[in-house]
C-alpha cells in the first residue's frame, strides 16, 4: 500500500479501473495518502503531484473537487482532524484560501469546545494552519499557544513523555521565548537521552549511570524522572535534591515529593508538598502520588491550609475521592462546598455513592443546602442518591428546582441536572414541571447533545416513555416535547426535512393517491401500459412470454434509468405483468427462502462477497439489494417481492407508547452503530426514524417502502411520533407528507360543483411543439389563435421542455386556474404518455385532456394505443384521421383554421417554362412523401419536352434516417442524375422564402402514400395554384375532382422499415405513375383549365377552413367538455 500512495500511483490505479470519474479517483487517492502518510507527509506528496501535473486542467479540477468534497464530508461527520487536514490541503492546492479559512475557523472552534485530546489536537492544527495564511491573526496565535500548552501538560500527566516533548516543541515553534516551554522541552530532551543511553538495562550499571549523569540542573531532573520510571526512588530522591540545591523549582520539588511517596516516606513527602504549595507548584504534582498520600493516615499531618489549597487547585477534582473525607473530618466546610460544586460528571465516576451521600448530608448539616442539592442532582443516577434528592426537595420551597437549574454550571451539568429534576417531578406526577425541566435542554449548544446524550439517554427514555404512556400531557405539551426531540436530529436531516426540495418530493410521491377516482383510473392505465409502450416506442421491442427473464431485467434497468431522469425513480410506472416477471423465483437461498429474478440478476451482475454458509444469508443479501443496489440502479420499491417486504418490515421491537417500531430493515441499517443506537430505547428509535427520513429517504425515495413500518404501519394519532410530524410540517403539507410516506391512506378530495367553474370560464393549457418550420409547430400556433377569447384564459407550454420545467409549469398553471382546467395536447398520440411521465405532480391526471392528433397510415399503431386511452377526447382535422382513430376512442372532427394572403389571381399560361414543385422532409418520412414517384411520373409525362422543370425541395438530407431504410433517397438521386430539368434544393427556408418558392411554382405535385392533412397542398390550393395529388388520405377533404387533379392508387401494406410502426392491418396508397403522368400532361397542355380548377379550390378551402368557424367549433367542444367535467373530475 505504501507504494500505491506515492507519486500518484494510487490515483492512476483507481482511475484505471474505469468505473470512477476523475473526482472519485482523486478522492480515493487522497484518502490513501491521508491514511498511510498523515497530514505532513501526505501534504508533501500532494504538493509534488501538483508541481508535476498542476497544468493539466481536468486533473487539477478533479483533485480540487475531491479535496472540497472530502473536507465537507469529514466536517459533516465531525471528524475534525481529517477535516482540518483536507481544508488545509484544499487551500494549498486550489488557492481558494478564503473558503478554506472560513471552514478552518469553524472546525477549530467546534473541535476545541469538546475538550478531548483528539479534538484539541485538531483545533491546534486548524489554528496553526490559519496562522500560516493569516500571520497577523492574534486569536490564532494565542489560542495555538494555549492549546499546545494544554496538550503538553496532559501528556505529562498521562506519563507520555514523548508526546509531551512534541507538544512543547510545537509551542516553541509558535512562541520561541516561552520560558516554561523551554524548561520542559529541555528537561524532557535530556530525560530521553539518558533513558536511551542503555546504562540502566542491567541493575549493575546503576553506579556507572549515576557517574555519567551531568551535575547540571536539567540532567539531575531528567535522571530523577528516569530513576522513578525504573522504580529507584531512593536514587531519584538524591538526584532531585541535587537539582533543588541548584534551582528549587516546582519541577524539582515535585520529583522529590514523588520519589518520597514511592519509597514510603510519607512524612518527608508532606514536608516537600508544603514547600511546593508555598512555591505555587501544585500543578507540577503527579495526581497518583498525591492521591496515595491522602489515602494514608500520615495525611493527617497536612495542615488545614495545605488541604484547602489542594481543594482549590485543579488537583482537587482529581483527588476528590480522598480529599472529600479530609475536608469533612476537619470541618473545612467552605472548601468542601467549593470542591463539591466543581466535581464534574467525569470525576464523579471515581467517587462512590456512599461518599457522595455522606458529603451531601454533611453539607446539609452545616447549612450548605445549595451545594448538597447540587451533589444530589448531579449524581441522582447512583443508588440512594435519587431518594435523598427527593426527600431534600420535598423540604424546599416549590421554586427550588427551577432555581437550581439556573445555578448549574456548564452544559454537561445542565444536561444531567435537567434529567434528574425531570425524574423527580415525574415521580411526583407533576407533568408540567417534568416537561419544563426537559425543555431546558433545547437551549443548549448542539455539540453538548453529542457528548451528553449517550450518558443519560436511558434515563431520558424512561421519562419520555412514562410521559407518553400516562397520557398526562396536553397536545401543546406533547408538541413541546416533540420539538425538543426533533432538535436532536442531525443538522443535515433537519435541513432536508424543512427544505423546499423535500416538500416537492413528497408532493410528487403523493400525487397519484390524492386524485379523483377518474384520475386514479387514468393513472392505472399509465402504470399498466407504459413499460410496453416505452420499449416499442424507443427500441421497437415487443416482448413475448418466453423471452429470457434476465433480458427483462436488462431492459427494465435501462427503462428505470431513463424514466428516473423525468420523474422520481419511486414513481416510475411498473405494470403488474412486469412486476410478476421480475418477481419469479429463481434462486434458492436459505431455509426455503428464494431470490426472485431481479435479485438473482443483481447478485450475478455485482457478485457481492457473502459467506454462503451463513445462516442469515437471505437477510444480508436482501438488505444489500434494497440498501445499495436498488437506489444505484433507480429501481422503484414496487419491484420488491411481498416476501422481501414482509421480511424486512417485520417488527423486532415495538415502542407503542411513542409510536415507533424497530424493524429488521431498521435493525440492519443501524447494525454498524450498535454503540450509538439502542433498539430498546424509544428516543433512539424515534430520532433514527426521522433522521432516516431526512437523509437516506431524500437520497433514495425507494426507502419509503420501509418508513411506514417504522411507525407501526399507520401513524398512531396523538402519539409522540404524530406530534413530531405536526411540529415539523404545517397541516396542509402534513397530509401530503404522510400520504407520500404511506403513513395514512390518501384522502379523496371533496367533489366541488362545477356550476361555479362553468361561470368562471375555462383555463386552457395548450401543449405542443412551439418551434416553427414544422406541421406540428403550425398546428400549435393555429390552435393558440383559435382558443384565445374573452371567456378563455390560454397558457402555452412547449412539449420539448425538460421534465423539471414542464412539471413546474404544469403545477403553477393548475394552481392559478380559476375555472374549469382543460388541457389540449397538439402532439402525436404516441407522445402523449411522455407528457404524463414528465408531469411529476399529476396535473394531467386530474384535468380533462384533449388530443389534437394527426396520423397517416390507415390504422393507428399499437404504440399509440396508450396515448389514445389517456385522453378524454380526440380532435382531428380530416375525415381520414377520424376513421383512423374512431375505433379506439371518442373522436371529434373539428377541421382546421387557416389564414391565406390575398394573392392576385393567376392569369394565363407560363411564358417560358412550366415549373412543378414537390416538397418532402426526411423527418416526415421520405418513404411516405414518395418523391421518387414524382420524379418517375414527371419523366414519363414529359419525355423529350424541355420547357418543363421539376423542383424537389427538402430541408436536409438524412440518409440513415429510419424511413430511408429502402434507399429511397439514393433512388431519387439515381433517377434524376442525368435529367437537367430536375432541380433539388436542400436548404432550410424561412416561412417567407417558402411562400416565395410556392408562388413561383405553376403546379404543386404530391404523390404521397398518405397524409393526415398536408399543409403544403392546403397552402397551394388556398393560393390558387394547380395541384396534382394522390386521391387518398387527409388531403381528399379539400382536394376534389372539381378543384384539383387526383391520381389513382392501390392500397398496399405499410412496410416502412422503421419509419413507421408496422402492423399487419395498416395500409397506405401506392400511387399510379401512369395516372400521375396523365394528370401532369393535363396541367401542362391546358393550363387555363388548371387555373380554373385552382380558383374553385381557392374559394372552397378558404370557406371550409375559416379561422372564425374553426374557433367556434372548438368553443362548442370546450363547452361540452366543461359539462362532462362537472361529473367526472374534481377541481382541486
């Protein structure tokens, strides 16, 4: 591993695996060098990498991102030393010192507040890094000095001379002239040199050792320390005396004191101790030596002044078990009260319950009631102390407990005191005061919760359990208790639970369940049909019952991945048949339990390492599947089998009084946190449940399958858990949230009479293709013009908007609706399901939806059937399209509304050359537009004639387009290659340029196989231009024998080779080339007749497709839809 960490080898190794991004590989490398080399050497390794590769932008960005991400993650986990290291590296590597310094300040202050050695070391490192970047920051310098001194002295107290020497050395780096640091560092250095010299490896070397020790002060002190370590107290005493003769320092005196204690000379030790006290040298005394002295009868020789001095010093707390007895026996009551007030929760563990009781009672006898109360409160968990506290409080005024709380010292004491007083009040059945005592914890810094909660959580749980079980609390008080407990959830989880994104997630997850019955039916249709629709729509796949089950898995995973980009993965539609196929039993695991197809596929694909002989294999495997594999593959929880859900949601322990349960899933989730999480503690379980909601569930909504069971299946009304929901969320959102989490059955919205809606007009949302230059775009603009009106409020929404923008726009429109909402979708029928998929909040489910459809082949393909079933009504522009869809749904022929320029009437025959114009577009299927037939008919009609011209116009050439699978375009090029009369225009023209091109044509030719309507032919007829067109499909509504030249055809099966979804029952026309050639000659030979027909067509089409008449027809349909909505839909 050391080889991996050097020279960037780890980064290259991780990156070479191929599954990781640059940032992920960089993060892995950084963790390796941090673990193997630590802060100093790791920083140097990173600097070498930066110097060599810093000019490579993608590598520089990847490492900067990895440093930032790892620093933030360590900070969130309160791994302060690691966070400081990575923020320091980030500042050096990225140059963004301001961001790094802000976070270093935060880490320094947070880690320092804990008081533990590891966190103090992190704080010192943070302040030193700050000093490097901000050399004039006085806070950083003074705090660094203080922390280094504290750590050095703690190391000496612990007997760790090596660590103490390192801390003193760091202090000298910051403050080179610090006298104490110089003395201690020199002494420890000499001590180390002497101890490592080897003279004392054998007892016989003692004289040689003493002869080699230098007579100076530092050497004698160091020799005394080494001799004490080697249990040579007499010789150590001699060295200490020689050092005292030179410099009577506290260090030398403490060595003399310790050596006399070790040798049993307690009376002489007392003399040394009293000299130390007069010299203010108590901090140098070893705790163990002083404690040994106080436990001997000779300690009676200490005068009262010395005893009081010891009690007043820091050592007093350390030797409290022995010192308390001396203070009581001598009636040094002031010192006793002072010391008892300073006994911290950490020290009290070394003091017996009997001694604490004895001390408290003594203080009561001498009138120190406050000090006695304090001792009893802070030790109420010990046997007998709680009873003494109860008896004492009963004799005090009623406000004594509250006053006592205000007099307690640090947050740790307040924690213990609040719990003790809550227990007391609860024993007196005083719920008000119990809650008041507990609620004092809410104002304490959050850091204290992490430190103190584990020490008192068992007692807290008993209090909370009894409060909830007894039903003593009013709803307001229960809410106060809930608010207190919620403040202990992790900060990231709290932020998530109160965030707008969590609200949107719950709204999305709950939307299907909150709709009207009609909408729920539509949602069911979408769920059952969308997977098959998707596979056929995008992959051309139609599954058969005998297909490989693992092929289903592979396709399903691609489907889940794609659709989870449009909506939350938990709401991806999964049909009953798909769930059944994925849920087939496929692999025996243990004790009659079997893995389904999807779980087996995951195991074969990922091959997680598990002991196959483990008796709990199924438990481990299924937990791995739902906790890791499902979220990473966007698999919704509906794909879990009933057996897996029943197993994971099985209750292990039930805390009914609080309203939470521990399930197998919950137990597995916290298995690695057994030291923090107690499944028998209801507060632990409650906090963990809400923390899970605010963290894991937000990251992977599939976990909602396990949340309801954490609260007992359905949230118990008036339970503490229920009150927590009330505190967290307002009433409106609470219903949404609990529905989303399946904590309650969805409430059906109340039906509202539509009479009010009818009077208020209609809110119309028009969805379609907004881009210009396409027939679909023109449909959209035409409908927008026709739907505008005084009693209609029209809003437009582009089909191409991404899912987030689309769903937000839908929701906003629906919220703003003042009347009956109606949605008109001007898209193809096979695109309708995607609108519903992008609608994350179910607006389309809850509103009448009209589809304005066009289609070309004689039968709507299977891929359109789902879209047809999702709309309430189909509007079509032609009789032909009505016949296509009438067998599948309710169809209304509404026509179109066209606008034509007032062109001058065409006069006479062409002067020089007769121009025929044929339009087509690859994206509208070149096979359907059939330009090859136009070329062949033109050449057959005008063989040997030169004053004719055929212009083929297309916007772009896409040879690999699915509709060109039969090489139609290549055949057109081949047929027209040697004919100079045929011109091909491949260019995208503006609407004005298109109109100009059309105006120059003498005749428009369309030998299409099928048209839903054909704007080209309609524009030509409306402009009075002669038209030769296939006498089939949508154009026959306005192209008749009286106004145009029809071409005969044969109906043939559609074989479009991918351009269209083929079906055995779908047909289109194969126009007759001979018939087309004859009609072209008719136009050429008698252009006056052609113009006459065109004029008839011009007049008829303008009357037939008048915009005002079209708008009137749409209004009639909208009125009918509004009346139907009165009974079928609920207006929310």
